[in-house]
């Protein structure tokens, strides 16, 4: 039996747990900027039609009394680790598929944990007892039905599909509920008059393959209750990506180039940290009308240099005919190979490959410096010198970003100053960081809209609840497109 454990509105539920005043109220986790999108919505907010990835301004239109929480990735990750540790008490085969859900293979564990239903109840009890959070659990003999079962009785649900019940569930399961069936596939399903997964059994494998490609073979198997996908505790990562929603829409290619470079640097750093090379590079662009496109290309050689990733991303960008302003830029890589694995080199000198090896050596040296001295110790010259254009784009002037470094003196250490600064900055939609300095001062970098920074500086002069601010010194610094959130640094 396979179990699928899915936390209920995880991010929003954590915020409601930590602040009981939010219980029973419509809450979303998101930034306060009008350009932010919803990361998670409580069930009270979902009643208004609010869902993940919805722009915050639309969520506010649907629910004027909506409560917005900035959230804490570190807090969610900490709770996620505790949840996964609880699940591993029930089976050694636990596969986390995201920060808030996981599969368990409990076959062979029945004498220790009881029946699937008993095990599911124990899991729900332990998670609630230790973290005061609810989850929904689904169980079935095969993986895909376990995931579907966990969604049948949300929130705080428990649904077990036995082997005897599988045929009936498959016969009546709406085809739209099957993982992998999107809008494009649904249009083809309607043409074939397929309404349930059971309807798929009317068609032979050749027709399904012709219509749906490789997914047709999977549909053929799922309709017969076959899913051989194993539970893999150490499933290898298939892709690495980084993206940023911009404070203002851009169209100047120089601005796009700067953001692509910042994201390529983030992706390359993470790729090398995992001792991996990649062979596929892609970009993602979301436009001012919220439409989006993705493009990718597969290379003949394996790469890990940030510079090479950037070159490929730039190639993809310049091969597009873009007429809209851009609000989000992303870079991703996939198709990995371990760095230690030998690669075939050309018999003849190849200057491009030699350049790539040299850039990889430079990047690894940079990685070492950044790991030791912090993310601000080194920066690509292009990122340091380039500033987002403040010229008019069409008939609308871009609202430029500003960045200010601030030093606060007085009784500002040991009084929760950094924590309250982080909350205040996130409330204002600012990115940047705050840290304690050896001379007992606090240093912060605020990046965002000028009016939001001015409001933040006024907060700094007032100080946190238990602080006594003596002086606030500021200086303007260059905007860093790589800064996408506000954090405490040590």
C-alpha cells in the first residue's frame, strides 16, 4: 500500500498556528507589493476563489478584508523537516515530492504500524500533536491513486482505496483529476468523448500513443490500474531554476540581459554546489498581461559555468520577437551529469570548450569566496555597473528601483532589532538584508521603490520595540537584481 501525505494549506496554516488571531480568517502568504503573487491561501481565503499564483491585486479585489502575511521560507522548511522525520518513523521508503507532501511505501510494515488506515490515523495524530497542523492522507495499492485519494476529503481528510475498490474508482474518476492531464490534453479528451479514466479503456494503445505521445502509453496503463513508479527516498533532482518578479515591467534588452545574468549566476552556483553539470538551458518570461513563454535548447557539451549558462539564456532571448513588457524573468537548467564523471573531449583543439573550462575554474573560485565571506564579497562587473533604464517605455515611465545601505547605532543589538527589521521590510515589499556588526551597530540594505524605502528609513529612526536608536546613516548603492527577498544575515 502506498500513502500520500499532503499538508493542508501548509504556509497559510503555519501562519495561523503561530498567530491565533488569524484563525478562521482569510489569509494568504505573499508580498505586499501589488506585483506579488499568492504563495498559499487559507481555506477561508479559497472560499473567495483565491488560489496560489494569483496576483495579489486580484486576490484583494475578491476579498477586500484579506490578510496578507509575508511568510518565512526558513520556518516552513524547518517544519517540513520535522514532518518528514515523523513519516520516516512509519517507513524507510519516504519520498518527499515538495516541501509539504510526500509518498510512503508501507508494504511490509503492517506488523509494526497496523493497517493502512491505522497507519494514516497515527501519522495525522503525530503531525498534529507535534506541530499543531493538519494533513490529508490518501492510500491505494498504486502511487497515482494514492495522490488522488489524498485530495478527495480535504482538509484534514483520510481516504483509503482498497484493491477491490480500484476498478470502480478508475471507472468513475474524472479524467481532469488524472495527474498530467492539462488543458491541451483535455481538449483532445473531449474530442474522443473521454470523461473518466475508465473511458480510456475503450481505445487501443496505438491510438492513444498517436494522440498523446508517450503520455498515451501511461494513460493506457493507468486506466488498467497499473503504475510501476517506485517510491524513491533519494530521487535525483531533475532541474534547477531561478526567477524573479520585477518591481517594474521592463523592455530594454540591456535590462533583461542584466536580470538574466543575475539568475544564471544563482543557477550556476547551485549547480556547482551539487557537483553537477548540465546539458539543457531554458528561460522563462512572463509579460505584463500575465501571458508567458518558455524556451530551451540542448547542448552538445556538458557545462557548469554561470557565464556559459548566461550565454545560452541570452541566445534564447535574442531569438525571440518580443513586443510586450516583461514582468518576470527566469533561467533554468536540466539534464544533469555528475562533475566527477569523465566526458568525451574532441581530438582537435576546441577554443569554446577551453573557454568553458576556464570560466568554470573562475566560477568555482568565486563560489569559494562567496561561501567564506558572504554573497556581497564578489559580484559580476556587469551587475555592479549596470542600472535599470529610467527612460520612458512606450507612454509609461518605469518606476526605478533604489538601493540604500543603512547603518543604525544605539542599543540595537540583543533587542530583536534584526527580526523586526525583517518583518517591517517584508511588509513594505523590500528586498535586501540586515546583520549585526562587530561595533554593536546594525547594518541593513533596503532595495525597492523610493517611497517604500523612505517609509522604511522612518521606521529605522523610530526603531524596534525595545531598541534605542541613536543615529541612522544612509548611502545610496547600486541596485542588485539578484536580491529577491529580505533576509537576516550572520
